[in-house]
């Protein structure tokens, strides 16, 4: 490989990649240009190019580790294995047409079995997409509870800065506030929401609506019930919950299933952090880089699966076309097609030095 590309391959983190680019190319030529040239010269494939981009953008340990594994070819090997199986399936279907013309029977069950193996591979890869989205975008965590339960105080504790206004006056938080944190190497997007209660003006009602909307889309809800107030919080069905009894420094025992905490004294916060970390590591599995991280990965895999599932193996001419559609989608994954629009889409996301 060209030395510039080889050193980019060997770089262990984003800073090293940028340092290598600077050493070999100077300050006026970006990583985007180097990587696109490497793809054009078949020195890296499109998945590895995306990994270089992800190395630069990595903000957590898991994002960095996943990008390094993908740069080393972990996901490319999976995609190339799928592509090889689809090539073999296409050859088998085409051969059946030739044999049929010569009055030689090719058993349909053999083709079906081969197609089923391809579908199993596709299902396995599509199954990694949710983990990939969570590695890329983070777990969405919403803080819920009635007014004055300490939601904004907890939000500030997690974000390590006074981002939300804290006041004894109920209804201070009207909109949804967001912060990003690193929990056990996993990115989390934490949202502070308006207190849930009956009544209030129209602005507060809109805050309630947005809070419930955020909760419905969340991967986890943190529900606070203050020691000096009631619990009136309903969590959307199917959303995992961590329940916290806040302000326990006021002197109140927590009920069963509720973790007592005090942001004032620090009581229970270590246990809360531990629960949060355990949840993050359970939800975002480290699959050694063999994860369909990019949205285009999932889209291409879904197209390939739909093409195979729609094939009528009793009609080889039509089935052959479906296999070619699936193969085209698999080739797009690693960039084994001459498609400038696809390359423009991938490289438009490169942003060096942000």
C-alpha cells in the first residue's frame, strides 16, 4: 500500500490519524481527500473509509474501539463474506438456467438452501444495526418526575456543569434540555424535562407534552420521586426505568425498588452511577467492530434481504434478477461499485478538525 495509506491504517486513534495526515500531506490537504483517493485505488474499502471518519469523530471509548476494529477490517470481512455467498448463489441460479436449456434438472431445494444461508447472514448483520445506531448516536435517557423532584439538579450532576436552572419554584423547566455524557465508554444523550403535574399554563402544558414525547422515544427513563413530594409519574410502556427517591437528606426512607439519593450530600449517587453503567453496557454490546454502524449499512442490508425474500425460486429467470439486486446492495456496502453518488454521500460526512 502507499505509505500514506499504510500509516493511516496503522494509526491507533484519531489524533494519530490527524498527525500522520499532517506529516505526509501538509496542513492544506485534508483527510477526506487522502481517504477518497485510497478508496479509488482500492487500498481501503468504503467501510474502512467510514472507520477513518469515525475515528476522527469518536467521543467515547466504545466509539473509538469500534472504529479501530472496523479500520482493521472486522466489518468488511463480514460484508465480503456475504457478497461471496451472493455471488455463488447468482452463479448457481444462472447455471440452473443453462442446465434447464439442456434438459438437465437442477434441484430447486439446493437453490433454496443456499438462499436461506444468505438470508441468515443478512439477518445476523441487520441484527447488529440497533447496537450500531446506539454506538453512533448514543442511548437516549430521559429524566422524569413531578415538579421540584430534583430533576434539573440531577441533570447538572450528570453533565458536570450548571446547565439547567435549579429553583425551588415549581415549573422552572419548560422545555427539554439535552447533554451528552460518557458512561462506561458508551455515549448517552440525557434529557431534562418539565415536571409532570396537572394544571399549569399553556407553556407548561407544552413542556409536559414534550416530556412525554421524549420519554416514549427513550431507551431509559430515570424517574425521580422527592422525599418531600408525591410520585405522580407514568412511564410509557416498554421503556426501562431506574427509580430514584431524591432529597433523602430531608429524612425519608426509600420504598422498595427505589434507590435513595441526595445530590446535596452525595448519598446513593455512586450506586446510581453503577446502575447507569450496567444498563449502558448491557444495551450496547461490544461486538468487536462487526457492527453495522452507518445508516447506509442497514439500508443496503434491508434491500438485499427484501430482494431475496421476494424471489420465486420456482421461476429461475425472475429469481436471478432478485439475486442480482441483492448482490448490488452487498457490493454497495464495501464500495465495490462505480457509483459517484454513493461516494459523495459517504465522504460528505467527513468533518476534520471540528
